[in-house]
C-alpha cells in the first residue's frame, strides 16, 4: 500500500472528522441536512475527501433498498458515514455517488480552535 496524502480544503466552512480533525468537506457541497444516519442526524454531501470506501453491500434504509459502502476517515479509520452507489427506486437516484456523513462524526473547523 502506498502513502496516503491528505487533501486540505478551503472555503467558508470546513467540516472535519470529529476524532482526528482531518478535513472532510466544505459547506458548499452540502446537498441536504435532512438525513438520518445510524447515530442521529446526517448530511448529504456532493463530495467528501480524505476517505476510503469499505466493501459494497445492499442495505434497506428508510427510503428503500440501496447499494452502499461505508466510508472511513483515511487518518483515524473511523466510520463516518456511507456512499450511495446505487438506488433501486427512480425517485432515489439523485443520491447515487453522493455521501452521507453523520453529524456526530464531524465538526466544523471553526469549532476546533
């Protein structure tokens, strides 16, 4: 395995891993704050960085059957959410290739200081 390089983001608000403070996403990439994760509220992001994908699996979620893969922080390996790989219902296709990050697994960079 090669060496992983961290991506550092810039923007008005940066979301970081709550465990190791590694950059994950910018506020501008939030598509919705109205999602539910395993441990409470979650955000749907268009793009997330410094993550690794786990194995894909089919999961029955509130909105039906989806193929997803858990996402892990590259630095501390904490599961922070999942990536939607495939949605089986037409009305849910907008989620494909988008990311769910649990609110409890991230902090705003401004809250770290």
